C-alpha cells in the first residue's frame, strides 16, 4: 500500500478550469494551521523575488530521484506479474476477464460501474453529438445563445423518457412535489425542513424498494413496466438528482433572505452565491437544471444559481481549452485501458485470488485497485464535463489532483469529488454552523455522504473512519503550527512523517469503503504486519512514502512559482 511518487500533471499545466475555480470544499477549523498545507511555501525562507528556492537540483532530491527510479518500476511490475497466465492464481480469476484489443491481451472489465460506462461510450458519444448539433442549429436560427432554456427543457424531458421509459413519470412526480414545496413555502422556514424530509425519504425509499415497479403499486399498471427505456434503474441516478432538487429549493429559499447586492469575489463564486429574481426560479428553468442532459447521469454537480447565471450570461470558454480538455480525457481513457489490459487487480480482488501472494503483491493489488477507483470516476466525470463545456456551460471540475498526489486528509477530500464537496459546504456544513463545530459537522457530513452513496455498513464505516482520521491532522497542526516552527529546516521532514501517516489512514479508509470492505482490510493488514516479511516491506513502504511526500511538497511549490494556486 504505497503511492505513486510522481504527479500526473506538469507543474506548468494551467488550472483545471478556464476560470480558476479554487473554492475550498472541505471544512477547515477556524484559526488552526494545517500541518500539511502548502508546506514548503510556509516553512522555507523566500528569495528576493518572494519565492522559495527550488529544491529539484539539490543533493537531497537527487537521492529521491534514485529512490523513485527503483520504486516506480517495481510498483508497476508487481501487479503486471500477478496478472500473467503463468501465475498460480491466474485460473481462479481468469473467468472474470474479457476479450481485449491491446496486444492480444484479455481485459479486466469486471468492475460493473466502469463497465456500464465503457460499454456505452459509443451511444453516449452519439447522444452528445446529437444534442450539440440541435443546440447549435437552434443558436443559428434564433441568433442568440441566451434564451435556450425552453429547448433545454424539451431535450431534457425527451432524454429521461428515452433513458427510463415509463419510470420517467415517477421522476416527474417527485420533481413536481419538490417544486410545489419550494413555491408554496417560498421564504418560510418550513421550506428547508420539508425539502430535506421529502428528498431524504424518497432517497431511502428508492433504495429499499428498488424504484418501486408499477406492478407493486397496482396490478392495473403492470403494463407500464414493459416500457422500461434504455436504463430502467432510474433510482440509481436519483442520488444526483436529489442534490439538484435540494439545490433549487434552498437557493430559492435563500433568495428571500439575502440581498441581491453585488458580490465581491471571483465570478465562479458570484454565480453560486448571488440570488436571482423570483422570475428566474421558474418551472422551465427548474426542469432544464434538474434534468440537464450533459450532467444528468453522473455530474459534476452544479448549483441552481450557477446554472441559471451561466445561461443568462454565457461563460466564454476558449476553443483551445476545450481541445486541451478533450486531449486530456483521451489520455486518461487510454491510461485506464492499458491498466485494465495488463493489471487484472479488480478480478483478483473480486475472486479473492491472492492466496500465497507476498506482502508486496498484496499491497500493490490494493493500491492499483484504488487507482482504478480513481480513474473509473475521473473518466466519466471528465466525459460529461467535456460535454457541458462544449455546450458552453462550465461546471466545477472533480478530482483536480491525481489520487496518488495527496498527503493531507482535508485536502484529499477537497480535490476528490470536488463539486459534491462544494455542494456539501453550501447546503449542509455552513447551515450547521461551519467551523464552530468542525469535528461534529465533519462526522455528520461524512455519515450523510456514506448513506447517500449506499445504505450499507461498509460505507457507513468508511464515513466514520474518514471523520476519525481528520483528528490526527488537526491535533498535529495545533501542536506544531507553521507560523511558529516553519523557519526551522527540520520542520519539512516532520511534516513528511505526518504525511506518511495521513496517507496510510486515507488508503485504509478507501479500501474499506470502495474496494475490499472491513474484512478484506483486516486480512491485508494481518498479512502485512503479521509476518517478518510483511514488516520489512512496510518499513520500505514508509521510507518510499516519505520520499513521495517530499515530491508532493515541492510540486506544490513549483505550482506557486508558476502562479497556479490550488487549495488542495
């Protein structure tokens, strides 16, 4: 269980968004400095130009390069070696493999979530192309790019009918009730209570009754079940729809309680915070927002205020940025294809085909499963965000850093499902009091996140672990504040030790929540810490992670030198 030492971005790469969206998206304790926040810039002296001196060519970092020269190829070779037909465990997981297209290799397409995206890329591309053609023709006919909300609403309704068939009636009914709550309550304090109660109830009922078939409602309606659409499991996508329903109602509720004066801040924050007139919270805008085709299936998540702002005043997104984003998406997709063709770690994990594997092999199976979790979310999110960008809408970017380029628990969650984190801050964390009750609110938020994903103990355990794992970082930050100790040369190395500890906690939490569950993690750690071979490997791991943390620190310094500011 180690991390890739080198980041996947170049330090000179521009921000992930054409408008440099840098909102904080995970709560911070007020007045508490982070042990691992922009470590080098805070903890090292600056030159006459106000910048830190680069460490890339120092003797210390030349030694780190030597470590990386051996560690990175080993991290790649180990999972490749356990994925060979000659490996003793190969027959146990081989039935999970499918025909591939690279170098005659089979492909590990066994992850159901990513398979549903990978296998449907052709139809998704056709849908995106058709949608953009219709929108561009409409712009040419109407000679405007502003008043296209009615067309958006029509295309959105057509999309959910094609996707969900007769179940689209259930979605429309839920949307109608939610809209009535907002309009009938208006600025009343009853609105937040009814909004959260209704949407929470629907979310849990969907999970329990699996979207409730028409036959279960009435035998006379059973014929409707035959028209199920392309994707009958509408309730799976409702988790994201629920976030948009809450966003509309809460933004509408706050529009009665906040003045619409000019907001002093960057445009991307202004679009979120500043309320609109009552007219803008209309039924057509509501339908167009909740069912917006590019973001309906997987996000990223936008607030209603942001969506309407960008349609009233279209955001300029350069063609160069769109092409660069397309190129990066293709690179990410091909990276995933190479991994799935040469590392069968998902199939190994699913079949628990790790009997007799060494601690190093177990660790790399775990690590590369996490990398695949990262990529299987990154790729769809970037596909749908690219679709929105081509439509002239700029939603927040998710995953602004490589999974293996993180050392702070707080900052990791800022950069992971970033648009969701921004939603959590606006609609849950701040209304609950923000940093006045940072730990309790963090616990509540991650409990909500876990239950929102799935009604299972495994994810609830993940949420509690994540909440617990932020405590050591907060304590260390309080005991060793940068403003007091940052001037000492040893401080950067102490921070690197803290980063190693953080990385282990994050790996453990994500293995529990998204890979092998609590039983699998217990087995892995028993193998890694229960034998002398495992202990020796863990010592090596600790040292490699220490080196990796130093690269991460300096990488962020290089970003600052080039004017790139990210709070993660």
